[in-house]
């Protein structure tokens, strides 16, 4: 997508819905099909979140959307975002709470145990035990199983069927068939050990046990889904609830949702920064690990940008609010994660297509199973074993419930994106998971991605009569009066060197400068300890009447040839030395690039700097010479991506600046560094909120792991049904075991997805 396309999106809006009553993939498919019949509407429904992300064109109201969902048999509520509030807790997505299922499960378990014992253990039976079993099982198959019956009835009114249809029919058939048998022959259980096997049999224990197992599975599923969504909920609740602001010179405590742009916040050590802003006064270290995933606090001072929900660890700060409410970084992160979780990976479409016809097919198979058993299991055609036929048909209904199929993709996505949010990794949508699997080349923008983007002193060369430390100290003193990035780097290096030596009594402070003057793009000059110090480019020395020798000029040329920025230092009109500065490579960049290689990616360095600078950085991080693209303009970055794509490569691009946005959009997978600009983040598919290149590798690993988990879930869900239905139809599966297996399959899929919650813990901080 081009920058132009990013700026001119179609006139649509997004409606978020909470939907009650969905239980399986068939429900999801029905809601999506109903909404899809509205002209121009596109819907992605998420089963574990019980929500829908609906893209709506102009002319269709929220009420129409909600009414359409309700016409499909489900309750729909429009989710209204809070109006420009920061730091407020956002309600969790609608779901069937485990607490609502608990009393039904407890009652079912308490009554099922005696039903099972007296039905299956001859020693526990007594005269007319069948009537007691019928009485005990009745509350189980009615009140405890009510969620299944209710959902089945609602769907039946709309001439539809879902997983609940299978459960309801299976449980009801088992109980009513048994009650009919008992009523037809009251003497079936007149004596212990009697069940009239030759006339049919009783299935009260089947109805009760199947109901209990399915309720247990759904209860465990609800708890597990809550855990899967905890990461997003924790993210939503990170923000500060209160803020201290300065108004008319007085400190005032207000709710964070009342903050306005340009308010000045007072943030004391240990307090959360309530919203995004710029430090106006004070120096401190800010712990941003909750937002960026980086464990090392970041030093901040006047002019530094800070993010809401980060923690001030030491000094008192004054922060001017620049973004509040829904515009904050935290709110944008929550939106991205929520949208990604509501989306649907291409691989999930297969499950949707199958679920659309799955339940009707299963009902037909169950009916066919019953008929075939009656026709062909007796000594004569049509005189088959009624008990065996009924058992096989009920087993087919129970084992076929497609719960696991409906949970396979969304729970994996929910857990993976939630874990990513905890690590400072934002995955924009499910399609990104597929993209990370196929990329084989990654373009790395140099400045701000591989390097810090901040100059630092690399070397000091002193000429005859001067010492290196003397040159650095005098240069640092005169440069300390300037705000130029080169000047600040030299001053910082001089202070650090002085403190390291402990040669002064003033704690490492640089000498004062007098008579300071500067020229933009030229250099500076001033008097330090009675000596005139001049620092700058060759032209600046010439303007100040200072000459250099050919040998000294050769030293400058040699330094610049290595990619360094070289600055002359002169003392009292004589060239004293050269200070070389470089854009420093980020700590860990080399290890991160090696990690990308292990993931099967070819790293390529992309930069607008000259070839010498690019070669030096590439050598430092282990990138081959032939994989360095230097002197590339912003539009050239897009061309570099296209050239690689035309050569057959699937390209990922990592960058952080405005000049990277077009290339991020052009790449098959765009990765924005979170320290970058909003436009870069908007154009990207993946965003890492920190500055560490290792997070890029971690983001690709997490995306691939999430996709692998979803595929594993789908495999087991398909395998389970593909094997279970034929086994049940052949009469080799007891309905009680089928119920336990069906419940276990759903829990297994969710548990497999929850393993993603531990992703990165073994390497975090390493």
C-alpha cells in the first residue's frame, strides 16, 4: 500500500460488537454470512472473545448491524469506545463467564456420580433402581444441560444447527429413550442386576455423564479463554488512574481521564507517567518495560519524549502532555492488539467452510448409522440390535461436536498477540502470521534501527605538542556551550573521560568557556583556561586564520575514509588534533542479525549514508559487503524493495522514520521500530515498541510460533473428528467416552495455545 493509499482510505467505519450465545464454529459462520449479506459489509467474528469486527459502508446504521445479528439468533451489543479517556479500565470483551457455568456443573457432578454408580456397578443396585436413576438424571439433562438446549432451540427457530444441536439431541434422545424403555417395561430394574438387555437398555448414565463432561469442558474452556485474554486486559489496565498537574503554580490531583493536551504533569519517583508527553524539567530514568518489553530503564531529561504507563524510577519530572485519551501510545497499542485478535487468518477460512456444512452432515451420518445398525446387525434384515444402533448414533452425535475446530484459530491468535503485547510486539492482523512464514530477506534501515542514530566520539588523534586527553578536554569545554549534536557528543565524551581519570576536584566538570561564538555548519570558538580553542570543519579553521599541514590533512582524509565525521581542534591558532565521531551501533545488533540468519533470513543494510559509513557499520554487525545498499534516497528504498521482490525474494523491511514509511508499505512484511514516527508505525505490519533490533527477530519468531500453534490446533481438531466419527459409527465408542473426548479436545486446543504465554521467558533479558 502506498503512502497515498494510506491517506485516502474508503469511506467506511468500523463497528465493534459484543455477541452473546455463540458456542462453536458454526455459530461464527452463521453470523458472518448474515452480516455479509448486507451490501458492502465485511465481518470477522471471534468465538473466544464473543465479538465481531465489522467494516460498515456509509448508509448502514449500527442498529441494522445489531438487528442482523439478532435475526441470526444471537444477542448483539454495540461496543461504545470511551470518549477521550486515558488511564481508565476498559471492560473485557463479552464472554460466557465460568462463574455462570459453575452451579450447573456442580449440580450435574453431584447427581451424575450416583446415577453412574447404580447404573454400572451391579453391587450398588437395588430393587427398581432404574426409577431412581431416571429421577436423579432429570435435573442434569434439563437444568444443567439448559445452555445446550436453549442454544439448540434458538438455532432451530432459524432453521439452523450448531454444536449445541448435536449435544441437545444426543442427551435428550438418551434420556427419553431410556424413560420410554422403563415405562414400557417397569420390571426392567425390579431386581438388582436386571436391565432387560434383550429389549433395549437404559442410558440415564450416558445422558448424565455426557452432560457433565461437556459442562466441565466448557467451564475449563471459559477459564482458559480468560487466561488467553488476560494479556490484553492487563495492557488496557496499565494506565495511571490519577495524575498530578500544575495549574496556576499549584499542584492539583485529577483523574487521568480529565487530562488535556499541554497540561503539565508532576511525576515523582515511583509514579506512573499518566499520558504521552515531553519532559520540560528534571532528569530521571524511566522504566518502559511494561510498554516496550525492554528491561533497562531509559535516561530522560528536558526535551525527551515519554510514554504513558511507563514508570519514573528516580528524579522528579515535569512533563507536558502531548497526547491524551484515545490518541496515546497505550490506547493505540490496545486498538492494534484488539483488532488483530478479532481478525481471521487465511488458514482459518478452511475451518469456516467446513463448519458451514458440518453439523447437518453429522446429523445425517447419525441417522444413517442408526438405520444401518438396525438393518444389518440382526439375524435377519431389519431385525437389528436397537440398543447397539442407538448407542452408535448417540456416540456419533456427541463425538462430532466441532468445539475444538471453532477454537483452534482464535484462541491461538488471542494468546499469541496478547503475549506479543507483553513483550512490546504489536501484530497488526492474522495475515501477518502467514507473511512471517514466507519472508526470506530482511532490509534493515541503518540509522535508528541498526545504529542508535546518535553520534559518539570514536577516536582522538593529537598532533605534536598535544596529548589526546588534553585535546578532548579542551574541545569538550568549548563544545559544551553548543547544542549541535556533534558538540554534545564531544562534550559528553570529555566529561566521561575526565570522570574516569578522577584528575580534577570538581567531579569531572569541564572548564568554563568565555567569549564563545559559533557559525551554523562551521564550528565554534572560545577561550578555555586562557587558551583560545577552535573546533570545526576545514573552512572554519581557514576563517579563523588557522593553517594545517599536508600530513595533518591526510590524517583527516583517512578518518573520513573510514566513514567517520572528523572535526579539527586548534589551540591558540595551531592545529592540535582531530576528533572522529560515528553513529554508534546499537548494543546487541550483531547478535540480533545473527538470530535473523538462523531464522532463514538474509539481512541487507539499507542507508542514505555514504559507502564508507555503511561498510563500517556492516562489518561491525556481520553483514556481507554485497548486502549493503548505501547512498539510498527515500524513494530509492522503495525501489530497493521492488528490485528484490522482482528477483523472487519475499521481503521484510525494518525502519523507524518518515522516509521509511513507503518502503515499509511496499515490503511483504513491514516492521516499524517503536521509537519511530507514527506514519512508519501506520505503514507497518509489525511494530516493536522498543529500540532493540533483537525485538525484530523476536517478533518474527513469535509470529511463526503463533502460526504453528494455530496449525497444530487445526490438525488435531480435524484429526479428532475425522477419526472419531467413523469409530463411533462402527459402534466402537461408548457415548460417555465420546463426551469426555469431545470436552477434552476443546481443552487440549486451548491448553496448547496457552503455551504461547511462556514465549520469550527463557531468553528475555538475555
